[in-house]
């Protein structure tokens, strides 16, 4: 069994991903670079992940993106990891080359690119990360490498947060606590507040104190564009970074890994905003 056409195939692997904008982004990149390719979404649970990957390899899929909840558990099915993916211990991009699966992490640079547009020096910055999943690992690694002064992780499972911290080799002050409304209420004076939890997708909400001082708020969730988190951050006059900004930045890097092409994504912003109803 195999894909005998000249069309190069790519996909997104995740769970409950029907609203993903990745097909729009990557099919646009393929078309604008005159490549005969197709990018699709494949909804798969953890129990069937290995079987789906084997099938995709038989069909000669060239590349995969990986999203919630597979960024960590997919590691066991890969032949090798890029050094950055190895350090972060999470993968969001896979290259299928010469019958080998190579894992990469473009989330770190994809996350940091919009942030570097707002901040030049991170040395004295305090950051708070909501969540400790695969995306949070990339966020934590990026902020650590940028040399933030202090990082606090709030997560439902302290075990997961502590595990993420333990894998880092850093002298930065990094602590964790439970993600509860009480601990949200105790927050104060934050330079960078990052939400990595799919709050809208899981119909979860936290209320942030109207007097909370947040300089930059960054939501990795991108549907809808104006999430409840973003709305609350705007109401306390925080400078916001939208999830779609990271999505486009990391997609550009994934596309380069698969094709060797460093594509211009400027025209994508207007298209994505249109799809998000802006």
C-alpha cells in the first residue's frame, strides 16, 4: 500500500482538531510555493496513535504536525530527535525521510518570535505559565533560554509541572503550584503571563483580578481569536499576543523542515484573521 501519485502529503495529528487552521496555513504555503501537496487533519486518540503513524508511513506522508495530546507520547514511535526536541522532550513536527521518522520542535522558536517583537531583554522579567503540557514545555524552555529572572508554573497536576522543571539545567528561579482560582487570585505584578491550557476548548474559565498588573499576556489558544483569557487581559490593559501569531510562526518553521523552503507568511495573517472573523 502506498501513495502512488506525485502529490506530497502532510497532516496534523491530534484530538478534536476539526477547527484547526493548520490546513489553511500549510495548503496556502504549498500553493504559493508551487508545490503539488496536500495537508489534512487526522483525529486520533492515544490508543490508536502507533497504528495511524504506521499507516501514514506506508502512504508516504512526508511530514506531520503534532498537537494536543500527543506532543510527548509520540516520542516513543520516532527513530530520532533533533537536539532541541530532545532537550524540550516534546515534538510538534515530524519529518518522514528515508523510511525514518525524525522529531523536531518548532514550538520554542514559534512561541518566542512574537514575544521578541515586544521584549528585547528578558533578564529582569517575571513570567507565569498556565499549564504544563507539551506546549508548556516549549514555553518554559524558551523563557529559560531567554534568561527570565523568575518563572512560575501553575498546573492542575503538580507532578507534571515538577517533571518539566526537573529536566531543565538552569539557575533561574522556577517554581510551581496548583492551577486553582485561589492561586490565580494570589498573582501580582507579572511581566509575561502565558496561557497554554485549552480553556475555551474545555469550557474552563478562571477570573483574573481587575487590579492584576500584567504587562504582556500571551494565549496559545487561537479559536476564537478573542478568547475569554484575551478579553480579560485586555480589560486590565495588558499588551496581548494572540495564539494565531505563534501558530503561523511555528508553521513556517515546520514547512522549512519538510521542504527546505523559507516561505514568506505575511499574506497569511490577513487570511487567518478573515477566517477568525476579524
